[in-house]
């Protein structure tokens, strides 16, 4: 029970670190595999050998989900493309709104805004901004989104 609790707490801590990025390397790339390994470990520890049918069904479900949802994203040339900074917060210039588009299998989606807060020169905390309009009293527009603003 203590091991399951430890793995579950580690699982939650990793979940909280998902928005962290180092330059263009997302923490998700490393955290998701650790979370999958943790999920399999929790299934093995939660269901002993006597409940092998339940354990095997859960492992098959995890495997199928990974095969049909995660694997196509990894081998399908899918990913977020960073197009540049659109807005900078007037009071704190380390916070900016950037345009990103999710591209997969030679198709791309519309530009989505993400709020990017610089922690250091290389570390960023990136969260979704939402679909609403940008408040121009808070955010200053950058002339060209294709020029990097520092």
C-alpha cells in the first residue's frame, strides 16, 4: 500500500510539471513515458496474481490506448509548431502570448494562443490561453509575429 501511495504521489507531481519547457523541449516528452510506466506498475501492485484476469484486462486496455492514441502521435510526424510571439504583457514582459499550431500528417490546425511565462532564460511555463479575445489594455501587440521578441 505504501508503494502504491508513493507511485501515485509521484504520478501527481509529474502531472503538475507537464507545462514546463526548456527552450523548445517539452517536459511532456519525458513525463508521459514515466507516467505510463507508473500506471503499469500501479496495475501490477494493485491487482495480485490471483486477480490476473482483471490485471490483464487493464494492461490490454492501457496497451491498446497507447497503441491507437499515443503511438500515432509519435510516429505520425505530429507536433506543435511555434509561430512566434503575438502579445507581451504590459506590466511584466516575461509573460507573452505565443501562436502555436498542431500539425499532423502534413496538415495543420489554426493558430492557438498559449501563455508563456519565462522562469529563466531557457525555462518556460506554458499554459493554454483560451479562446476569448485578447484584452488590449493588458497585452501589448508585437508588430510581426514571425520576429522573436526578447
